[in-house]
C-alpha cells in the first residue's frame, strides 16, 4: 500500500509507487524500469551529503505510467520551457495559456476499441488481418479535435476560390470592392504571373501567433474520464486581457465545431460567456514590468495532500503532471489511480490498465514546427533533441567526490529491485548512515560482500566497472530499448498457439542464420528443391498422359476391331 506523499518525500513516494505499478502493469518496459542493467554491475554512489544515485540500469522513459521517469523527464522539459518562456516575454512578445475541455460522462471510454461486430471486437488489436474498424476513445477524439484547431485552413489560411480554382484579378483593387469575398483587412494578396491571388488569413496570422506548445492531462472522477488540453500560444505582440477575450470567443466557436466533428459532446460556454470549455489567460508584463511577469509565471497554485499550497510556475503547469493532485469533483490523477489499485481496489486496477493502453506511445508535450529552434536561438543554446528515454537514462550526478558500491546485476535485480520498496530504502540509507548504512542494508538483505557487491576500493585493474561498460555499451543500451519498445507492441491477448507459432518462426530464422554462417544459402537450396520438384511433376504428368492415350486406343481396338495406330 502506497501512502499519500508529503512535500518533503515525493521522491521516496515515487519510487515506492513505481514498485507497486511494476507489480500490476501490463507494459513490459515499465515492468523492467531500472530492474535490468546494461552489463555486469550496477553502480550505487553515495555523495558527501549522503545523496544516493544509481547508474548502469535501463529506464523506461514513460512520462505517463512511471512515477520516477515522469518526474525526471517532465522536470527537465519544464526547465527548458521555463527558460524559453522567460526569454520570449522579456523580448517584448506575449504568451497566452489556452485550456480546452470537453464534457464527459460516467461510461466514457478513454482508450480506442475495435468496433462491435468485428472479428476482433474483444481484442486490443486487430489480429485477423481484415483491418477491423476502430472506435476512437475520448483521448483520441480530443487529439483529433485539437488537430483541427492548430492545423488546416482555419489555422493557416486558404486561397479564396471560384469554380474550384484560385480567384485572379488583373487589378489588385477589384477584389476589395467584391462583396462576395473578405474585406481587405482580413486577407492577404500576392501576385502570380501579373495577376492577384487573394489569400484569406488564418487564425494564426490574424492574431500574430508564432507557434504553439501543447500538453494533455487526464483525470478520473465521478463523471468518468476527463481529458483536457493545455496549450501555449506564443504571440508576436504582448498579451492583453482584451486580446485574450477575443481569442477565447473565436476559439470557442471553432472548438464547438471540432467537438461535433469527432463525436464529442457540445462544449459548454460557462456563465456570462466566461470560463467553460475554452479558457484563455494572458501573460501581461506591460502593466508592472518584470514583477508582473514573475507573478504571472508563478500564479498557478495547487493544494497538496497535507492542505498546504504550493506555487508552481507556468512551465510546471504545462509539464509537471506528476506533481498534480486532483481536487474535489475533479477526481483522481493517474498516479492516484495507481496508488488505489496497488491498495487492492479492483475498479482502480481496471482504470489504470485502460489508462496505460490509451496513453502508450503518445507524446505528452508537442511543439509546432520550428518554434523550439527559434526559442533556443534566442536563448543562445543548442537545441535539446533528446528523447524521453534518453532523458530518463541520463546518469544522475552526485555532488562532490562520491563513494561507490558495485552490485552484481543478478543480485541487484533479484534482491534489491524486486524487493518492494528496496530501491527507495537504498535512497534513505545514504542520508541516514552514508556508505556504511548502504552496505549494512545490503548485508541485511542477504547480499555478500565480495560475491554480490564490492566497494570501489576493492576493484582491480582487470575488473570491468559499470562506469566503463556504460561508455562501451551505448549500442547495447539502444538495442535493449528497441527490444522493450517492440515488446510493448505485442498484443497482451496472444493465445498459446500464437506464442508457439511465433517461437517456431524465431527458430526458423535462427536456423537460417546458422546455415548462412556455415556458407550455405537456405534460399538457394529451397529454390533448387522447388525447381527439381516442378521438373519431376512435369515428367510424371507426361508419362501419365502417354499411358492414358495408350489405354484409350486399346479400348477402341477391342470394341470396334479398328486399330488406331494404322
């Protein structure tokens, strides 16, 4: 059972919750997160301040289903987003925070499902090869509705057409007086071969939006799953409340159409036209300079489990879903669902597994094309193109000169990582007792010094340490990550016969590779056998045709006395 976390022990809570999630998860990559290593040993470092870090294990990098990886990845994304937003606002531009929600109900499905009546209706993926139709769940519907906001003609604009072709004028002033087309302040025109093509401005150009940043949040309450979108609108001009109200009204009208198009319920507008399904808030630093900017970037407050209030900045609001706790009627955030599932709640277990299936493979934070590079150029830093897995697998650093313990991979996996709360206890042993405290804990768990673990001072020159293998095992780590990703794609409902068929296929591939290694070509041998078989079949058919002809002639001779050969 995982208890609620206070502010001071969030890291400990994450590690213990991950142990429980690894017991109930259906995702192989999450189940093996920091359980398996890159090579023969795992390094445990204890800094002068007692801080414990580990190296040489493989992390899953899931920002949805792993509390530890979510904290690491989202934290680094938040740091970069915070720096980008500050330099953008300080350069005189603006940012609006957009929230898009849709009505939800008790029996709403979060995940996609194969349509009823299809051969694979009760399976997670189509296995019959007939491309069974899929009914989108709430999360996919929400993403599809967002694509109609930040993409397409409404967003980028379109050519005004007549008879399915662009409207051309020899005189650029004629279109301005044509009542069938937009007013001059709503369109742009460009010259093509001496004529004017009218281009209607999209939402992006009319409001001077340089780009967008989008993230998704999911909660589960008494009214079912509630997925909603947070997005930042990066504008060339400083953000104002009046402009935010104008954006909100136009976005609401568009959001109503998009929800109807994807099958979501009609969004509510809220009282007096405010709030509701669409909300836009500005970052306005023009009123009180830098102080107003700082207040805005730290304006989001969140009540924690112990009723204290923690102030988070804009970047955390966008990225740190792992820090959030749903309140009141808003229900539970995913890691609260996981904690309840770990406590034995059957319904929570089913909800958690549905959440895992719905979010698997999805990106949490996305940027419009070119926006990240532009902001990094303003910051004067190199683009951070690392994946979530690479961020999660980056080795932690200790402050000052650390003392190291190397634990054999097998012993670490079975006696530390598989022990409920074992990795969290290691983290606590460092501050409490330093290196002796860590080794005493390993001894208590049955690990033998010199056999299962070694101190760094006991290593000889001929012993490969985990630190060296980390440097030499980059390709091995990448291959391991690829295998985990491939394992996640395997349907969980595969039958024993299908597993046997897959094993037979793997064995045939192994045998073919072994034959090639011996200088044999299985494909050439198969081709020769097929050719010989075809030749034999042709000769056999020819012989049978001759026998049939002779038998027929004999029957004619016997019945008529006439010899057909004469």
